[in-house]
């Protein structure tokens, strides 16, 4: 049994603790039980988790995209970003994307958003978003 613990620790060190519980819940819901013989099924489910699965108040990819698209393309005075993760994904999608991506803007945003949420869960610091109007004006420059 002592040989198993280091293997699990090595395999799971890249997974935020906050992802383990929702992943176990999904495995139990899918199979009716969770009897781990290896960490791989758990890692696979963790990698499939969506931002809203973390139960940390993250929006779904669809709702985050709708917010970002609205703030970038039809900004309203006084509007605020709901979360630094949505803002960071919007910046990556609408400002830093170099146009060579072979997926739709919405899919690219979802990939960026999931990656940023995952990083945030790992402790990556994100800047507080500026007011929406300032962000949209930089598109016009």
C-alpha cells in the first residue's frame, strides 16, 4: 500500500484539490460507485470538468462568452466584469488571438476560459479587470 500513495501523489499533483471532489461526484454518478484502482479515471474526469463544476461561482463557458462578447462589442457605461477569469479569457480571445486559430471564436474563448479557470484554481493571480468602457475603447484605437 505504501507504494501506491507516491504514485497517486505524483499523478494528482497537477490537479487542484477543488477539482477532486466534483470529479469523484461525476464518477459516482456515472458508475454508481468510485472504487479507484488507479488515478487515471479520476484524472480524465478532472480534465473534462467545466468551470461551473467547481462550485466556486464560475460561469459556464456559454454564459462567460455571452458576457465577454457583450462587453467587447456592445459595452454599456457602468458595466463591470463579473470575474477576472471572464476578463482574462476575453482579452486572450478578442485582443491576443492572432487569427490563425482553426476553431470558432466561441470555441477558442471556451478553451481560454477553461485554461484560465484551471490556472486560477492552481493559484495563478489575475489582475482586476478595468471598467468595461476602457476595454472596448482599446478595440477602436
